[in-house]
């Protein structure tokens, strides 16, 4: 794990995790503290968020930001939002900005962040409704019917314990970065 190679995230000289480190760690962190019928890794959640943006023909930058939106959790873990205090939120943001910078990606503008947050919340609704994750407050929300096939594929991949979400996450980030750095799409 990269924390042993780079020191503490609380020190100014802390390095930035590699894409491999991020992908591997996110594939091992289970969302909702495991309180769901199906284990969903942060990598799987990030991929579904990316897929929703891609399905809706968002610009590659938005797709990439969706894919990387929880990358800082590779260092701090997946702490449920209600339990994140201001200090943790600030640390998470600093780590995320450091990760984006290491990939040559500018921080999102406010309107871009709003779009990323929308897809993150849509993903949360899908996870809660279809996969029994997260639990409270989203039971009556039906996910977009247009992504039903993608959700079924997602569910079957989650059921396959040998599915390598980290490898897929890494591949999608590499592809997206390549397209993003080539220019407007």
C-alpha cells in the first residue's frame, strides 16, 4: 500500500498515490461500511458513476471527474458523509486535488462539480434501490429506466467475486486520461 511508501497523509511531504495504488485500494474498500445486501467497492461505485455520465454523452472531462470523484478515499477510506467533519472534508479535498494535479487534470469548476455530484447521487439512488445498499431514504426512487441493461450488467459483475474492479478502474482512467489530454471531444 502506498501509505507505507509515502509516509503520512498529514505531513506536507506526503506523496501522491499512483493510479495502480488508487485502483487497488478503491477495489478493496466496501461502501456503506458493508451495510448492504451486496458488497459494493468504491471502485465499482466510481465506475457506475462514470458509466452514467458516459451514457448521457457528457464531455470526457465530466466522465473522468466522475471516475475520479472518490479517488481520495484510497487514502482516507469511505467515511459516510454524515460522519465527515470539516477537517476530514478539507483533508479529503486536498488529497483529491493532489491526485487530479498528478494526472494533469484541472480542478472542476463549480458547474462541473454540480454535474459530478448529480451523477454521484444518481449512482447512490441506483445502489440503494436496485442493490439494497445505503438503505434509508431512497427506497421509493426508481432509477433511470434507460440504464436498466447497464444496471443488470453491473449487478452480475458484483455477484462475481472474482471480477477485478481495480483493473477495470485503472483501465478506464488510463483511457479517459488519454482522450482528455488529446483535446476536445
